[in-house]
C-alpha cells in the first residue's frame, strides 16, 4: 500500500474494446492494485498505483494507457 495515501498524478485507463482479458497487466503490477475480471482489469486500489506504467507496456493489445487525473471527466470508481 502507498504509505503516503496520495494518488498518482496518472493512472491506467482501460479501453475495453481492445482488451482481450489476458491478465498480463494484473500479473505484472508491482503493487497488485489491478484486479482481473471477465470484462478486463480494473483499478481496485488506485492509491496503491505507482504510475510505473508496467501494465501499459506489457499489454499486447494496447488496451491500457496512462491518463492524467486532471483530464478525467468522470469520477474513478
């Protein structure tokens, strides 16, 4: 868990149309903040995200991208 409890400035955002639910992003995440589901990964613990982008790099379908939180119009779950 992030000891400072300050969310990263960027978080991974999923394009569900591209995701093949392979789970590589969930496996590679060093803080295990991503959880897998039949619909694809979701950011279960955003405060734990380090914004390292390992999930983005490992995704074979380019379904994840890092998004600046100031650009997000809808609240994150």
